[in-house]
């Protein structure tokens, strides 16, 4: 989950449309934590404009190329942290610096899908 707007004194959470985010267990957990009423709406099939998605793809690619590939949860955790530490500032800037273009394309597409 990503934190959202805090201008009203509350923190709102935004999730993508993954089925797990709407599962009974997830919704019950959010209710128990007292944040179910503070979910920021996420329209179906909306484009994901977060540059972190490209970073996750980069990490997934690098982890899948590891030899040997992680086969246990602890190995996967170690691989994720190792690859995260190997990200360079230039790689992160490559994705965050594209935000003006992402927003322009999204506006031109009237909120529809873009190349991003």
C-alpha cells in the first residue's frame, strides 16, 4: 500500500486492483486496523503512474536471473534486499525523471492507458 493524501488530518491508503486487496481477509484486517474507511479509490483498469512499478520489474528481472534462483522465503528475502542495495541512483532517476512525461501522456489520454 502507498500512503496518500494527509491534508485532512487522516492518512489515506491507495491500493491497486489486485484481487488480494479486496479479499475478505484483507478487508477484515484493514477494518481491525481502523483504516478500511480511509482507502483512496482506485478506478478499475486505471494506469499505474507510480515509478516504483518499473523498479519492481527491474528487481524481479534481476532476481529471476540469479544463479541459483531463490527457492525459499529467506533466500528470496535476501535476494530482494541484495538487489535493492544494488540499485544505482541513475537507475532510480531514470524512472522518477519521467514523471512529467507520464503525467502529460496521462492527461492527453484523458486518464486512459499510456505507454507507461
